[in-house]
């Protein structure tokens, strides 16, 4: 470290001379993976199809809830190929056709695609239209052929299509125009040319259509009415029988339509099980002869024997999941059953007609943090002794995917990380004596060897093996994956909340999962039927005096999708992932306001606003209340009501006047409101500054030593509204009827500080607010291009502070606290530029002290992150900047922002399905940590003005040491030589 | 300075004294050459030494003035170099400016030493010293002026406010779109 501090002035000096050059931030090929990591995920698997032909690699094709189709290696779980379909192109079904095509049905059954199985190239694509919206079903019969062509049967949009498997051509189609017909199943009995389409009409009528599979001709149409109606699920029992429930969920129906005759058989559930109460639901499965229903947490398996006779084969109150049937040999079908029992899961593979016998029974220890088994997919293989072996793919509650084979977990994928809701960063523990979390200290010899190798590399003496060794040493540097805080603050924990309600802690060094925790409070329970994780806040960030405590995060969740549902708070230790506490609230959580005050244990005060606009203070301690009371009159809050187009400001009034006395609950009153005219403006985006952003200075020095004072306020809100007509797709309106209005609103007083209208512009608007500027991105309809605009706000009332002597002596009031109720005099500067890309997310780099210049991080439509210097978005740019302005670093104005290929932060990688970018300051001022997440995760370090405060990672300390030693030796030698010479001179 | 040292000569190894002061011819083995009169030498002892001392002090005063005026040349050269260096901050201009500041300062520190060889009860050194100091101060001023033109002196408001933290706001507001 001493060496570094010695070098800092030198480097700063060196930087002075280089500052006139435009910095191009890029990295060399061998630097990839040194500071960044990239992880690929797919999301929660919806459907899986195995492809285990003898030739070729064994793989499984999956479709997921993140709209990914992927081909995974069955051996290791790696991704062979992967496609992410758009968010409006939801996958309805997948299957394999002809053993070499992956067939996908998506977009509500209107797009059918075929992909080449080995490499994932698209083979063909067909658009299937139909008269009305309906459930979409995909069926790829194995042996149904029309003129040597395999047929795909698709029911979508109220129409049945038969599509050629080879070129995607529609061979025939048949409309089902009956007004209320709702399709439930499309059945193709093997070995016949018939297709059955069964469904309900008018909620109490069962309809059956028999269709010739060769030409789509309707052979038979039967319907039968069942007076008490149907519950909307059927389970296929055999190719000509389905099981259903009546609308009350208390009577089981088996409906057979053999030979076109529909017959109902009713069995009350109470006849089968004694203590059944409450409505039952059918668990969809396709095991012949058997179906399962669930009533109150009890799962009942029922076998159909003969004509509508039912028999209960098993009743269990363990959580159970069943796979679909898998034909293993002639007339035999197997299925897998997974049951939970404590910390183990029991996997049983049974034959469909033989419930009591097990082909396979295994118990596997399962991590409790994975939750319940949600889905099971079964596949078989032939062992060397010609018996059947089974492998089972299971999808867990935390969205992870596991392959079980021979009683063990072969591989697992943490695909919950594909659906991140919120991210926050946490510090690692401080290194203490004896608290060595990972043994990372090399011995001296290793260290020296490493540096000698590096030196060889520097002096170009390294052989190719040495180069490889150097590279692997750099990549595997144990320093970066240590579990303790580092000097530069590069090592941190990224705490991630996923849609499955699981928290993960990722290490920033190598992206590994340090701990993961499935939140108990996000579990389904009696009190909370469908909990949803909403957000995460830093609850306790200990530093200074409270260093003994671990930091903790607050996870806000809600029971149910409506905003009035009661909230749940959980407090999680950031070091260990333990849930410290969880509170089920009686009130809803509509807004969470982290206050800028902390109590003596560094717990941050939070104000939770409920749906009745009461404010609740947390933590509920008298100390927190004391702090809060002191600042009571200075706390305000605002709400943006997007649908009504109103922004309202509120202040706290008094204690709640409810029936229960609660001293932590406060009434609020309305202070101001900004009402946007609903016929001309619709709110589409609001952005504020990040509350933890650090601003170094309030002054901006411009050319000729002049000063401009930034208007820096934490309480500024950027609001973008568009014409209601123009809130749709780009291009749906003419430029004349579309406009974009941008406001800067003070959220304490409701004062509109700035308003600007962009005529002929349209959303979507992505914006980022930092310091005293806001940058936003929108579409310009007149120019047919995307645009980015910047607004900078300056405080004019401070502009007079120019007397040097006053400033030298500190006789100014520039840093004294100000009230927002004093009238501000602001001026704004703005400028607009064309920008090539459409944008998914915008963020800005943030550093520890806010001194380093800023870069915008733009998540482009190509799922990459582009770093763009803020200097390009400087409203003081002009076409011909003066010499002084040039010296200041102002770039001559151009009409569009440059996209420098080297400034892609993600270099050659893509963060598929990019949703958000988070920047976290490192302790080293020059460096910021960037985390981009979508379906993939990407992390890197950025230095917007280069690492001016530290030596680069590949700096050769050995070379430095060697130079110093050589210099000392040279000094010594020359000193001796000069001594001798002098002596000789004296003797002469 | 080197010349002054030569005159005073302390560490010399041998010397020939051409001004032989011995007046008694009896002590000489060798008679005076013909035509040589000792009359000019045979003057009063004190007169000789006074004359010599006068010459020396004259010479010393002259030298002192010379030394005092030496920085003027330096000044001119510095001015020229500064003009060449231009007004942008880079290695050359910074080097020149700092040497322009350093030279006068080091010279002023060593004023006593510089004039020590000419120290004499008869020589008035105040004038040369003042001139020397004035010229060096001029050089210093030139350096400071250069520093200012380079923008390295905190003479503008911008130099004093550039690290002022933003003012605290009394009120705090939070909220946004409902979760």
C-alpha cells in the first residue's frame, strides 16, 4: 500500500497530461473475465421434453416462464442453445417432431415455429390465425401421417390446425365457431385417424367433436348437458375418457365418449374419502387410468376401473407432484411421483396400471431452501442389463431445476436467478484475527513465483505455457473471491430477491452464491394465500460504532396481488441469510419511505404508508419514535396516481385516530396536488435521484474560471407525460397528435421548477436522474429516430457568491441548511441528441465521493450495456467551442450521440432479457461496480475516468522491486568507483 | 565568484611573488640589473599597501555590482522561456515556472554567501545587495505571474467553491408510484 500511495501523485501528474485525450474505455482480450462475470439462466421450467436418441448428445428441451426455449445437456445441465422470445410472445407449448425438430407454439397460439434440435436454428415459422381467442394446445402425434408427412395438431384461436412438420404448411383447418365453446383437450388416440376435441360450452354443456385427422372433416359432434356445471379443469384418463369436477368441486365426473356416445358418471367425493371438506381441484396429469385431486392439502389418487367406477388408491397429506406418463414398452406406461417427507423427497416410478408395484423407489436428501417440488418430468434409459433406468427432472419452488438419477442429484441449476425483482448490495465482514473465512494466503514462494512469471510476461520472455499459466492465475486470483472486506471495496455481497421469494447473496468477485434463503414469510399459508415479494431495503448498515452487528435487509412482501392486501416484513441477516424476524402486518403497504435517520444501532427508520394514507413508523422502538418526533414537521411524502394523472403531496398530521391506540401510526393530510389534464396528458414515467447518491460539490467550474451553482435537491421528481393517444406503440399516431411533456417537480412544495414540451415525440420514456441533471430517452416521430435529452438545473440565487475574500474567509452561506419553502431561482439548460438504439434501462455510475466523472449505462435493445460519457450529454456543447471550452473538455456538438464499440461494458456478452442495471460505489473513488440483470446476470467494475488512484491489476511489482534493487546496486558501485578515482587523483 | 576566490587564494600550492617588498639591497646576492631602479618600489610601506587595498576594494565593489546585476540576465532569459512555454499546463511550462520560482528563492536565501567574497570594511555592499534582492524579487514576481496565467493560483471564486459540499435541505420527502 505504501507503494501505491507513493505512486498516486505521480499518476495524477501523468493523468494531467493525458486529460486532453478522449478516454476510450475498453479492455484487452486477456482481461475478459478478470473483473467481470456472466451467468446464464433460463427461468422456471414450464415444460420439458427429452431427446435421448442413441445418436447425438442426450439433451432436454425446456420452455420456461421467462419465455426461453433452451436445450440443456442431460449430463451436466449446461445450455447447448437458448432462445429468448419477446415478452409478448409467451410460449404455450413445446414438443419434438420427427426426432429432430423442436416445435414451439407461442403468442397465444398464433405462432408455430420449428427449430433444429442440434443447434437451435429456426427451420420454419407459421402464423396461425383464427376467429376468436381460446386456449392453445399443441399436439405432436408420433405416428399420424398424411402423405408421408408427419402432422402437428394445433388448437388455437378457436380453430384446429393440422400443420406439416417438415415445412410448417397448414394442411387443413377447422373452425369451432360455437360462441361459448371452450376447448379443454385435443386427443389423438394412437393408431387411429381420429382426433377428438372436447370442451365445455356455456359452462354446463360438454361438447365432443370427432374429426378425421387426414382432412379435418367433422365426423361426429355430440353434446350433453350437465345441470350443475363444470369446474374448469379436466384430466385425461384414457383416450376416450376424461375426469372433471362439477362447479361446486364436490362431485367427481368421469365423462366417457366412446364411439361418440357421451356418458357421465357421478361420484360424490365424500363417498371416496370420509373427511373431505371444501372444494377439490384436479391436478392436471395424463397418466392413463389414474387421476389426482386435491382437497385441503390432501392429495387423493383415484383409479378408474371399468365403466366409471372409481377407487381411491392413495391418500396422502404430503406435498406431491406427479409427472406425465411415459410409454416405456408396448402397452406400458410409467410415471413418476414425488412426495415430500421432512428433509427428504421420495421419488417413486410406477407403472400406470400397477399402483402398488414400484419400478423405482428412492429417497433423496433435499435442501430445505429449495422448497416444494412443483413439477416432475420423467425420462427413461436402458441399462446395460436391459432393464429400465429412470431419470427425473424436477422443478422446485425456488425455480431451480434438478436432475435426479440413481438416487442422487446429478446436477442442479439455480434458475430462480433469472427472475430478479430487486437487488441491493451489502458489505462483507471485516477481516479479524482468527476469522479467516477462506484460506487464501499464498506462501511466499508461490507469491514470488507468480510475480516472476508476470515479470517474464512483461519482458516478453514468457513461453506459451507461461502465458497460459499467467492467464489462469489472473482469472483464479483467490484475492477477489475472499469472504472479507477488501481495502478497495471491490468485494461485496449482492443480495438479490427473486420472484420465487428466495433471497440469494452473490459474491461480487466470482458471482458464486454465498447463501440462499427461501423466505418463510413468502410461503403460502392460511393467513397469506399468495404472497408476492415486492421490494428490498437496507435496514441496518452498521459502521463506526455498531460494527459488531451484522447488516440486515428488509424485504417487503404482500399477501395477494391487490394493493390493499396486508403486507409482510422480513428482516434478513446479510452475512448469513438467516431470517431474523418477520412481521405480518395488519395494514397494507402501498409505499415505503426510507428516512434519512438511523437509530443508535444504525437501523434506518422507515415510514410505511398504507392504503388509507396512514403512515406507520418502523422500527417500533421508543428511540426511533424520539428521533422521528424531532424531525416530524420536516417529513413529507408524495404519491403518484398514474391512472388518475395526479401527483399529491402530503404532510404528517397527528397520531392515528383509530380505535386502537398506536403511537407509531400517524395521520396525514394533503398539502398540494398537481393534476394533469386527462384529455391531453398521461403519466408514463417518474424518476427521482437515488437516495444514497453522494454529490461532491455544488459548484460547477466552467470556462474562464467562472462558477455555476448546481441546484441539488433530494426532493426533485422528474415526470414525463404523453398524449393519451400516443401512449401506445411507436408509430400508432401521427406526430401532430403526439407530444411528450416533461416536468421537474419539487416534492415538498409541489412547485413545478421546469416544464418542457417535445412536440411529435412519443414514449416509452426511460430516464435517469443524478446530481442536478436528468437524461431521458424517447422517440421522435418527426425524425423517425430515438432521441435523448438532457436537462441541467442551476441555482441562480447563489450565482452572486463570487467575492474571493468572502469565500477564503468562509463568510458565505453556501453550505448552511436551506428550506425548500424559500423561493428558488433556477435556470435550466437542455439539449437533445439523436440516439441509435432503443433502450431497455438507463443507469448512471456512482462513486464513493462523487468526484469521478459520470457515465451513463444504457441497456440497449440488443441486451448489452453501453457506457456513454456524460460529457456527450452536456447542454453547453456547441458546434464551435472556444479554446477555453475545449480545455474544459466540452465536445463539439454533433446531432447524434456516438456509439463507440469499445465502450460496451458487456464486451462480447449479452445479458439476455435485460431488465435492470445497478451501480454500487466501491471504496476506491475511481471505481464503480455494475450489476446488470435479466435472464442472465453480468457484473463488472468500471472506472469512468480510468483508475487514477491505483495501479492496474497487471502492474509488475517484481519489475519495480528489481529496478529499485538495480538502482541501489548501481549507486553503490558508482560510489565505490568514484572513491577510488579520487584517491588515485590525490596520489598523482 | 570564481575570480574572487582566485584573488584571495587560500589553497594554492606554490606562488611566485613578483612584487618583492624587500628593500635592503644588502640582503641580495645578486645585484640589480642595469637600468633597474628600486626607487619606485622603495616607497613608503603604508602607501603601497593602501594603494593595493584601494585597488582591491575598487575591484571588489565593481565585482559586487556585477554580481548584483547578474539576475537581470536571468530574468530576461526566464521571460523569454516563459513566453516560449505558452499558457497551457504541461510538463515544459510547469518545469519552467517552478524553476523561475525556485531560482530567486534559493538566490535570496544565499544573499549573504554571494556577497561574502566582497565583504570589506571599505566596500559598501548595501546597494548591490538591494539591487540583487530587488531583481530576484522581480524574478519571483515573474514566476508567480506565470503561475497565475497558468491558472494555478487560487485567485478566482471557482478555486474556493469547487469543493463545497451541497447545502443540506431541511425538509425530506419520499414516495412515488404505489408498489
